[in-house]
């Protein structure tokens, strides 16, 4: 028997109960991956120098007896800065290992937050951001301390440069500004990290609580 009625077949459409991942969480996760790559690359770049200072401190020493005053001051400056590195080796090794763990944790948490829209993944990345705030504050203090030690070493080396001609003054100016610019850029970078980790902790904790309340 043929049904000639006007009844139309109704197709049930499956609509997910959970909303899509918030855009703020996506931004935090993507930036987290980029920051994790920077941290891991920084560890790879600093580790050879740390190992060299630990096991072969005299590998790059030079004889500056017959060098001109500018070159002699530069060699002495490098030696004094290398001495600063050797004196702070435990701190540098600890910061490097801390940076490596932060990079791995941040990479894992960010990728998981992009893969899974779950309260647990958001909460994990929020905890990584909390540790990141502590890491950034410690790193900022340590970086400033090392830069000031390098400044003092540079001043001691430049004291041997007794000439006051234009070339010597230019050399002093360049070295002073290089330390100042390096310190400023370092602190600006640490401030950016602090803002990211603070916002990430707040946003991820909020959305983790929201998802947990919906389950």
C-alpha cells in the first residue's frame, strides 16, 4: 500500500552538547606552542656553552700580550665574563633544566588543549602557566643579576684601556650600550612571558571550571 500523505520524513540531526573550544583558549595554546619552541631552542643554544665552561674553561683563552689596546681590553672582557659564567654555573644549569621542563610541559599542554576540549587538559595547562609565572620571576631576577655581574666585569676590563682617543671612546660606548640594550630586551621579554602566563592561568582556569560544571 502506497502512502500518499504529505508527511515528510524527519531526519534527526545530532548536535553536540558541548560548545566549541573558545577562541581565547586557542590563542593561549598556539602562543604556548610558539613559546615552548623558543624555550627549547634557548636550552639547545645555551647548553653547549655551559658544558664548555664546566669541562673546558680554557679552551678559548688567548694570549693578549702583543695585542693592541682595544683587542687586549676585549679579550680581557671575554675572560672576565667567562669567569662570571663559571661562578654562576649551578644557577645557569638549574635555569636551563627549568627552561627545558617548562618548554616540554608547555608544548604538551598546549597541544592537548588543541586536541581535546576537556576540563582536565585546560586545568593541566593552567597549572603549567602557574609554574611559568614563578619561573619567569626567578629568571628575571637571575638574568638581571648576571647582567650586572657582566657589567662589572666589563668595567674592570675597560679600566685597562687608558687611551682617550675617538676610537677608544667609541669602543667603550658600544660595549656599554650592548649591555644596557641586552638587559632591557631581556626584561621586556620576561614581562611579556609574565603577562602571557598570567592571562593563560586566568582564562584556562575559568574555562576548565565551566566545562567541569557542565559535566
